[in-house]
C-alpha cells in the first residue's frame, strides 16, 4: 500500500500495488512512482533513500 495525495481529488488515500503504472529511477537513491488514484487521475510519488522529505512524499 502507498499513501499518496491526489491533487485532482484533493485528498490523501491508500493505493494498492496494482495502481502502480510505472517506476522511474531518476538518480541513484531517487525513484518516482507513477500511479493512478481510484478516480483514474495520475499521481506521482517520490521515494528512495536520497529523498529529503520524511515519510511518504507525494508530489
């Protein structure tokens, strides 16, 4: 499960792994996870060891 914020729905939600559309390795220790919310909107979440935001980092 991923805790994300959807700008279009204006709310936080938990999304299961089957909502992941793509993973992008942007740099060593920086991963962008592209997902769809329950309404079908695209949500990007930054993850990885070099992210300076504590906890889940919705973008």
